[in-house]
């Protein structure tokens, strides 16, 4: 069937543009997960996850996260945000250490200096999974503190007023985009 661009701007004869016809760098598919469930813990915990199945081994996955975080009190330090592809941590930096393992976002230093404050974090990672199998990506909080008190980390709220009363609960989201390689 011939593809026709009509005088009114509509296109006939084309039901869908196949991924194979799209140029490198095009977004092939998008998966989005949103939650407004408040999470509070002084242990390691998962924040949010989403799954995607790449159409080609040359595809890249763009991982986009946004949400709020607060730390109650200023005791306990050393926690961070870690991104995972299935069970493998993906991060910026070339070697594993607690100092370089954080994927993105604010960390304990800002929270220590502004006890009970809230921070909006956003993170962007570009991953090259080299597979056409389903992948689950997730964002987690990992506590690195080896002794003493672990801080209470709060996800999905707009703050803590210092009197034990949380303010408005906000949502957080994870978006995955398959980018043609």
C-alpha cells in the first residue's frame, strides 16, 4: 500500500513505523511507574522498579528517576541511592567503593547539614544491557554506616517539621526509555 500525505496533513497507508526504520537515538518504547506510597526505613530498601524488554541487543536504556527524600534527625551518616539492572548495581564511576557506589542524587551530607529537610532528587543513567530479555530496573537506598545509629530515610514526602508531623506525601517515579543503538 502506498503512503500518502493528504492535503489536510493526515497520513494514510502507514499503520505504524517499525523500530527498524527509526534512526539511531530514537525512542522505541517507554515504560513508566509512579507511586505515592511513603517509605520510611533505617535499613536498606527498594524504592521503585519497572521492567522493560529491549527489542535489540544494541539498544540502550535511559533510566530517569525523580522524587523527594528526607532524613529524620542528623545522626547516622553514609547512605545513598543505588540503581540496579536486575540484581546488578549500575552506577557512575569505575570502581566499587562506598564513596563511589552511589548512582545519583543527594546523600547523607546534605541531610546531615539540614536535619529533617527534604530534597528533590532526579537521576539519569544510560545503560547498555546488551540483551533482548526482560530487565527489571530499580532504585534502592543502601545504608553504608558500619557502626552507631542508622538514619531514618524517608521517600515520597515533602518534609518533616521537627515535631513528628510529616507534611504532604508526594509521589515519585521511574521512567525507562529504550533508545535505538
